[in-house]
């Protein structure tokens, strides 16, 4: 059974760096084809893809946010970490991690974690 | 990379069929057969409904079907049911900035 769970702070201040962790089970990120992505959704708005890391440690980022994002993995802990620098109130959103197989679609999702950016 | 364009809302009566369009460009929808569709109920995570344009994951009702023509993909829900009321998002592989989601469509069952 594949599960993913996001964890991190619920509240961050403007200009701070956000660090989110995705802890997963039921698959291994060392298996060929396996990837994990981060997707966010501001309240009442659409989904936005942020970043992906694959089994070979290749990393891909949203063009508009790539200067602020870093994605990494710890295969032994079954975790993927996303950092986003210089947080702003417009970054307030629910952040999801999702599994991707060969990058074709997002077949399993975490329940999401709401991050509010406010002073 | 601009978001794919979807109608803001679509509605139908129980038992009817509705179609949601998803319009992109020759750089995303038009270039790859990698459009997926997601259903999202309020307060819940998205759920994969269609992948590779027209394939259904195990467990998804065959009332959901997908297609593509040129730069536009479509999701059709036949035999509309109350439980289908949700937000729906398309997503396409886009090459350099790999993924782009649609603007989202709210489906209302009258």
C-alpha cells in the first residue's frame, strides 16, 4: 500500500525559508522510474507543480520558482525534502507531495499540509 | 509556462453526460500524449482519474473517459452522479518545465 505524508511548519514569516518533508511508504525511490513531486494549491485556487526528484537523483523545477526551490531525497529514510526560500504571503497554500512513475502522472498523493505565510 | 485553460464551471443533471475541455499549446498538450485528469473533492487531495490521455487507473469508473484533439484534451463524465460533484484539473507533460496544470473546473450536479 502506497502512502505519502507531508510534514512541516503551519506558519512561517515573510522572508523565511520553508522546509517540508514528504515521508512515504509502499515504494522505493531507488527503483527505476520512481519519482516524487511537490504540488501546491493556494486557498480556492488551482494546483501548481513545483518540483520533482527521480530515482537517479535528477531534479526538475518550475521555471517560475526554480531560483527559490531545492528538492532532495534520503532514500534510506524514504523521505523527500523541499525547501523554498524567501517566503511571501502569496506562497500561502496547501503543499502536497505525490508519487510519479516515470514522470507520467501523479498516481498517489499525500493529504497535504497548509502553510500560511504571515508576520 | 502558462496554465492550461479549462472552463470555470460545468453543470449537468443526474444521468447526463458532460465534457470538460483543457486547452494548451503545441509545447504541451499538442506535443505529448501525457495528459492526466484529477478529481478533487473539497478539503481532499486530488485523485488520478485519467492518465496518458485516455487510460483509467484501476478502480476508476468507466463513466470517466478522456480524449485529445490537437492542443485540446477533454474529460467526459457519462451518467453523471451526485458523487461526481467536485473540482477537476487537467495536467500535461510540457518538456522543459515538465508539468503544467489546468485552471480547474467546478462540476455541479443539478
